[in-house]
C-alpha cells in the first residue's frame, strides 16, 4: 500500500525548540485537525536541519521553511494545501 500523505517535519533541535517550535507544534496539530487533513498528512518531529540561525524550521514535502512561528505557519500551510 503506497503512502500518499504529505510529510511535515518540524525541527525539534534545541535551537528551534527554544525559539518557539514547541508552540508551533500545537498550532500545526490544531490546523491539521480543523481542516480534516489527518489522512493527508504525516506530521512528526525531527532533529536539526542545519543553519540554526535561520530557525525555527519546518519541512513540508521537500521544502524547508525558515523563521517559522505559530503566527506565520498557518499562512504557510494554507498556501501549501491551497485552503
């Protein structure tokens, strides 16, 4: 069975985590639930994507986004999922 879900990985390295990715995790989970994307998304944490000075970071599919926070992640995901 092929998994067609879009992978979203949030950096949980110490730098990104201390800069707010803990709150961003909750925002993403809420967004996924509110938009019924549970079957379309594989959301999980990862460690250090490098270039920590540009964090917090998340990766959606093959795209890495920098300076992500709980405020701009909604717009980023809405554009990605065309909602």
